[in-house]
């Protein structure tokens, strides 16, 4: 009888462990991009922009989040992400909305 009790106890421990394991959910998310603005870009956009080799444009005005880039500053599309474009202005990489040319983020 003692063996039956031990076997039943061992079975209960294994079953309860399996039940707990079924409640575990693993969610993988990309690392957040830490910047000076509140917009969090997809990691792929930031990586793409940082890897591109384009010449820097000299601009006399301030390049800050929320300000538009003038038409004289060439912007480049981000492949696969139509909501983002970029430029390098005064040696700083900036991400802009291609429709409005508004600066979304200045990458550091």
C-alpha cells in the first residue's frame, strides 16, 4: 500500500508540474530604441538608416523633432517601410515622414 501511495504522489507532482508549464507564455519583442523623442521605431528601420552611406547635407536651420526639412534637403526611402525616410543633415542622421518631411527622430 505504501508503494501505491508513493506512486500516486509522484504522479500528482508530475501532473501538476505539467499543468504549470502549460501556463507559461514567451513573447519576444525587439529591443526598444532609446532616443530623444517619444517615437519608437522598428529596429530594422534604425539599423537600415545607420548602415546607409549617404553624404551629409549642410543646413543652417535647427534639425529637431517636429520640424520639417526643406525641399533642398534630399531624403531617401527606407526599403520596405513606406512610412519612413531618412537623410543625413549636419552629420546627424534623421528619420522623417516622407509625405510631410517632418522630422520624426534624430538618431544619436
